[in-house]
C-alpha cells in the first residue's frame, strides 16, 4: 500500500474507532465474557484469586489466601506446589505429545519440542545440577540465547527449588558479573554463543570475563549452540549436552512452599545498582497463569501463541515460560532479529505456523510501521485472532496500525500494563468484555485495585491525572528486593505509606474510569506550571505524517521551569529540515495546545533505547542539558548518542 493511502486509512480509522466493543463472535467464544467477574472479584478478591489458584496442581492445599502485613504480603499460606510440575508433569497424561515450543533459530533451523520432550530434558538437567551440588535455595545464573535450553534451565531450577537468575544475553560481562555476585550464584548456565542479525554474540567469552570476578561460581555449564571454538577452563567448565545426555530421565519435582522463592530478576533503577526482584512460587504461578488464560483468551488445543519478547525480561519469564506452559499452550520461540534475513521474518513465521495470538511491544510496532505495510502485506496473517502490547505507552496511531495491518482490522488489541515488580499483568482489557480505546490500558484486572492519586495521595477522580498506585497486593507481585528489604520499602512504599504500592508511573483517569498510562513519572515535565507528560507530546509528534518515532524531554529553563526538547526520527522518505520543524511545532500546538510546543527539535536517525526497547529519556535529558551522560550500560545502541549530542550542541550553547 502506498504511504499516503496508509496515512489516509489510519486517519479514517482513528476517527471511526475511538472506541469499539468486542466483536460479537469473539465475545461468544471468549474464556471470560461476563462483566460480573469484575464486581465479584471486587467484592471478594480473596475468593477470586483462590478460584484462579485452583487451576494449578497443589501437592498440599493452602490454609489462608492472603496474609497482608503492609508493606509485605504472603499468599496461599501452607500450600505446597512445584512450578515445573505445573508447567510439565501435569500435562503429560493427556497432552504429552502436544507441542510446547515451535523453536525457530535465526539461521533457519527448527525444532519441535513437545511437553514430554521438555519434561525429559528438564529432569535430566535437574539431575545434572543436583550432581553439581545445587540444592533447594541455591541460586543459579542463566545467560543463554533464545534456545529451548533456556526455558529448560529455568524449569530444572524450579524442579529442584533453586531460584534462577536469568541475565539477558545482550548484557555485558560486567552486568553479568554484578548480577551473579549480588545473588551469589553457585552455577552459571551459558552457551558458546548465540545468533543475532547474522552475527555471533560471544556469550562464553563474556561469561569467562564475568566469572573471573565471581567467587561464588563453582561450575559453568556450556550449551554448544554455534559450535565455534571457545576457551575452556577444565574442572570448572562442563559440556551441557554431554552431561544431559548421560543423566537419568527421572527427577521428582520438589514440593515447594507457596512462599518459597522461584526466581530473582534484576531490573535497573534510574540510578544505583540493579534491584533483584524476588518472585515466589504460589502467588506468581497463580497470577501469570490466570492473566495468560484470560487476557489472551487462550484455547490450548487450538491456539498458536507467540510472545515475541526475550525470555531475559520479565515478559518472557511470565508470558513465554511460566504462564503459557502452566496453561498447556503451544508457543513460538524465535531466536533472532525481526529483520533477519529480511524485514518480514515475523510475518513469514506467523503465516507458516498459523500464529493466532501475538504479544509484542510498541517499539516493535513503530519499527514495523517505519518499514511499511509491504512486509506484512506479503503474507497471509489471517490466522491472527488477538494482539497484545506491553512495555511502553502505545500511541493511538500505532495501536490502530497494529490492528489494521497485522490484525486485519478485526482482532481485539489488549494493551497490558505491568512491571517486573508486579510479575503479571495488572491493568488490561479482557478481550471478550472490555470496550477498547486505542492508547488506554483500560481497567484493572479482576482482583486488582488501582487508582490515580495526587502528590498527597488523594484520588484525583475521573477526568484527573496524577500518579498510578495499587491499593491492595496481587498474588504475583514481588515480595522484596533480594538482600535489601529496606530498599523495597524506600522505593515503593515511602511515598504513600505501607499499604499503597507506588509503581513510579504517571496516569490519567478518563470519564469512563479508564486508565491512560503515561510512563515513568520522571518523564513528566513541568512547563510554566503545567504538568505535561513526555508521552502526550510524543504521541502528538508521531501522529504527524512525517514522523516515525519521537522522544521528548524537559530541559531546565530559568523562565518556564522546563522547556520541551523533542528528538524526532523522520520517516524514511522525509527530510528533517526547518520546514518540518515549523510544521511539527504547529502540529503539537494544534493537537495539545501551545503550551506543549517543543522549544527545540533535534532530528536523528535513531533514539537511545534499552535492550528491551524502551526509550531512555534520562540520557536525552543529559544531552539536552549539556551534562555528562549517566549510566549507559543497559543501552542497546550507544553510538547514536554521540551523533545526537553533536546535533544538539546548539541547544545548550544558546542560553549560556
Ligand atoms: C512488562 C514490563 C515496567 C514499566 C512500567 C511502565 C512501562 C509497561 C506499559 C507501560 C504504558 C503499558 N516490565 N509500561 N507496560 N506503560 N502502557 N501497557 O515492561 O519492568 O520492564 O517495565 O514499563 O512505565 O512501569 S518493566
């Protein structure tokens, strides 16, 4: 489709579909289609969560659903279960031959892994780990590419009761070392290398560099993925494939207390060392399986589900591994980049495997928009029946594009708000019930209590804006920060007291009580006394036909408090010139108001993003204010900052 036809289509759809109800046929077959779930769960949240927990297999029943001693909370007290048993063993009788993962390597090879295959691999690996001295409570670090051995390693740990700490394969040796040391991991599971955009990522080399500074590591188990030559430390390094092949295929799943630790996952705060987010077993498994089944409307017999995140992030933990496997889903596991060998790789996978549910991030959607509709247009995507998004606010234009050009104009799109800390989705539509509004996460999941409050903690009410808070714990929420409970209290409960969890995000409530998530509160600007979120200005900018992507920051301004600086990536065929600059300022004035007009606009080919695709505005703020750059270790595209800085030089010079 020609670029201007796409523009016209989107414009028309935005007008026509400000809201829309679940399609009747979708609602009729949906796992949840009666709005009474909301009122029931609100009346008796414990009963709702208990019913959701009943979907799991428990070795011993719980006595108490929730014990809340703010800011701490425990769930399903006395209950015993095992996460790996719930993800594997309980499916074997009926569905051992069902595919758990269709794995697709970036270079093109494939593997089909049934529940029974995965069970065998996990039991063998649990025996290997056990022989290496890994016991319940010991921590195991995992640094692997997106290969089937990654979920297998997580589940082998879960089977033993040894918390895993997965470190994303794109992280450096230094990041890996810090994370291993913080959790004092005993064993590291890694690979010789992984593939990304046709290149080999030298995982073993990074691991060697890291482990040199990790006194707690006894052994390094190495999966041979690329079969390239790697350095080998005899005695410490062990061949994963050889040991697993030789190990026994039986290993009992250890009964874990509901509150035993399942895993640690590190998330970087804005400053300081990363926080080890601690998730436990019973509540987490309840939350992820419930949300996965209900929000993605999973039909395990027929759906082919694809969450295109990396397992190294919480999205992958909850919605590639634990949620889908607990529900007996068939998933796609793709190792590589979306543009390898070409920009239609995802769409050829959707077509070939008949993917029915796709879950991805706004940054990916905006990239696909930038690449144009020819790539998805070449493929039959009619198998898709539900789309999801997570990770950042999605601008309405991207939402509508996603639904139209990927979802064929018919699929519900679920915009799901949650965090590493919350473990599972918290604010989201239910696709068989909720009227959708592009750009809104809509309402809290049943059994979840959210509000928007002002600086003092008073509800702002419908039509107001302020800070998002959660008023009651949900079972999948984290329990603490590993080794630093004081930081747990200080970061999340100091602002509004121990009963109110403060996620750090800004939000608005509209007249229907819908939540509009505005991103991190550090990303809210104060322009001449008005609170304007960077997201609102960005959304207005990308709404312009010449713009592919935009990031906005506030720069300290002696007169106005903050003045708005926009970093804008024009679409491929568009020139970032003075005329476009004038046009954009007018456009923002028209869409939001004069007050939100960027004072300066810097055109750039790319924006600084974290490895999970979130725009790092804090670094752009450093650039805009002419400061030295803060921590750049989680950045995926560091060189772009030099380029942006050169272009932005005039900005800071002017006022000084
Ligand atoms: C799952 C994940 C959490 C932060 C969160 C928000 C932002 C996530 C949405 C969103 C608007 C959404 N975990 N965020 N989802 N903002 N709408 N649907 O991303 O720990 O890596 O990040 O991401 O700011 O606090 S995370």
